[in-house]
C-alpha cells in the first residue's frame, strides 16, 4: 500500500513539474502556440488540466486492464500485449517529440518547453511499465502457492516443531 501511495505522489510531482515546464515557452514558443492554436498550453492551469487528463486516461487504461485480468476476462497474454503496446506507443511518441523538436519552429520554443514535451511521454512510459510490472508480479505471486506439492506442505508443517498454530490453547 505504501508503495502505491508513493508511486502516485511521485506521479503527481511529475505532473506538476511537466505542467510548469510546458507553460513556460520563450517568446518564439508563445508565438508558435498562437499560430498553431494550442489553446490548451497557453497558461499553467490549462496545461495542468491537459497533462492531468492525459495521465489520468493512461492510469485508467492500466487499472482497467488489471481489473479485467483479476476478473479473468482477459488472459495473461492479452493483458501483457495491451500494456506492452501502450508502452511501445509511448516510446514512439518520445521518438516523434525528438524528431519534432530538433527541426523547424519547435526547436526554437525554449529549453523548458522542450523538456516538458519530452517529460510527458516519459511519464506515460513510467505508468505503463509500472502497470506491466505489477501485472507480472501479481501473476507470479498467484502461481506460487499452487505449485507447492501436497507432500512438501506436510513436510513444512512437520518441520515447524511442536508449536501449535491454534491460539485457543494459550
């Protein structure tokens, strides 16, 4: 539980930093935002709402896939494929951002704006990779108890000694 809360606090911090970076283009970047009609990046509250929406949708995708896997509506392979495809898509978005921000007008938008543009797909990669790792961890932990043979369980109980697990005898 603590790991989950820590992950979401780190994610919230990254969202705030990314929103601040994207809302701080230089003068050429501000002109570019007006020309290309990027209204959703003109101020910090709008940028925060945009980044929050994108990150929330990706978190909902991960939670939906994990929920469907727990309910056994999706097989392990399909759920891994979905999260892996989302991870690859966010990696391709990082490549597109690199290509866009090394050429033409985007390259003059300012260093903060550029770092913010790189940070958003990296946040998405973190979310999908974390979801994929959680899915793998839950799958392996649910398979381990079923793999212990009955003879080994009896040997473990016999080796535990003369102590009884019954607490009513105290």
